[in-house]
C-alpha cells in the first residue's frame, strides 16, 4: 500500500464525520472542534482494522492521530509501504 492510498482511506473515513468540510492532509482534526478525544479511540479502531496493524500503548499519543499526515506516517511505520 502506498502513502497516498493510506491517506485516501483515512480521508474517506474522516469525511463521514466532517460532513463534506474540506480537510487538508496537515489539518489538526482535533483543533477543528468537530471531533474530540473520544473520537480518537474510534479512529484507532478504524486504523487497526483497515490497515491490519496493532496500535500499542507507545503509539497512543494524540500527535499520531491529529491529521491525515500523522495517521499515514504512523501506519507506514507499522506496515510495508510501497511507492
């Protein structure tokens, strides 16, 4: 899977919560006020299932989940990324 594929899947998932609001890959999703820290756990579950990776306690830092870029970097660090 490529970084762009990871970003695309993450963007699509987040789009369900942002009701068509445009998100740049670097936008802090928690700063928007649309989502909160409880949403972070839903995001963790999505990431684990969608990308077949395990998020461990060391990964549970909001900085790893605050943007599409951050999520894709985390996923890439835990899986094989092509291209």
